[in-house]
């Protein structure tokens, strides 16, 4: 996500990048990891774009 700041990254793109093809796509692990990231770096850094995915902003955006 850091390499694509400002770009919307779909949940599917994240799963394909992180896991093998046999990964359970109905799992909520991406949401869990995004939640953990928000706790560590601040909830305003990662924006959920409903129906599209996630977008990471820059420090100071909000």
C-alpha cells in the first residue's frame, strides 16, 4: 500500500499479492490486517473506499 499511496487497492489485489491461489477469498484476514495497521499507524492513514478497496494517504492528509 505504501508503494501506491493515493491509489485505491482492491481487496482482491491485496489477496493476490499476499497469498497463494488456493487462499480462501471469503476470509476476513485482509480486514483484520488493515485494522491492525490502523491501530499502529493511525486510523486516518488508511481510507476504506466502499465497494472498491483501500487507499493509503500521506501524513497530513485528512
